[in-house]
């Protein structure tokens, strides 16, 4: 065995000589994560960063980010900014694509993978709240808008543009 130095110890020359010990730290599970649901409960970017830091400290490696659901669409997309305008809780409770990229980059530097979720075709009523996209969500007799209407060509066009 080799000598192990203690760089943080106040006595720089301390060492444990000939220690018959080897430490191998491997997680029991490859997917160790949390889920946040900012579509139902908006979280400021700073709080998402703090969550990622807490995950890193606790050796969690996957953040399932539920960004969009039928309750709200807080992501301002370059291709369809009107969706967030009509479907977010407020103008202050939105994420730009720059915010999303920064969150992904921040997480990556800390060993955390982001798994984004944009519900579709179900749980997608928020997609059809803007005047430009009305009709892409199915309207039921009560006026409730539910899943995306997969019988319309414009639905597929919208989905392609959102995911692009």
C-alpha cells in the first residue's frame, strides 16, 4: 500500500502509512433522482439551481423536470412564444430557452442529467390556449380542453415545432 497524504489537514505532513484499506464508492442504482413539477408549481431558476446543488451533495444524478402540463406552459419557446403568453400562470412565472439551457449546463457541470417532460398528446390543454393554436386541443362538451387533437395536421406541425 502507498502512503496517503491528508491535504486538508492542518498538519500537512500527516499520513497513514501501509494502511491495508481500499475504498470503492459506487452507487447501488444508476438512476438516482428527483422530480420537480414547475408546470403546476412554478420554481424560480435560482431555486432549481439550489435543488441541483442539493442533488449533487447527496449523489443524485437525474432531475426529471416536468416543465409543461395542461395546467400551464411556462416555457417561452422561440418557435411559439404565444403559448407561454396565454398558458403560463403569469409573465413572471416563465422560463426562456436561455434559462433552460443554463439549467441543463449547470446540472451537467454537477453530474446531474436533466430529463425534460412536456406532456403530449394528453395533459396538453395549455398548448391550445393561445388564439394561434386553438383547435389543437380537443374540446369536450363542457368546454374542457383535453389532449391534443391528433386528427389535425396543424397539431403535428405544432408538436414538431415545439420539440425542435
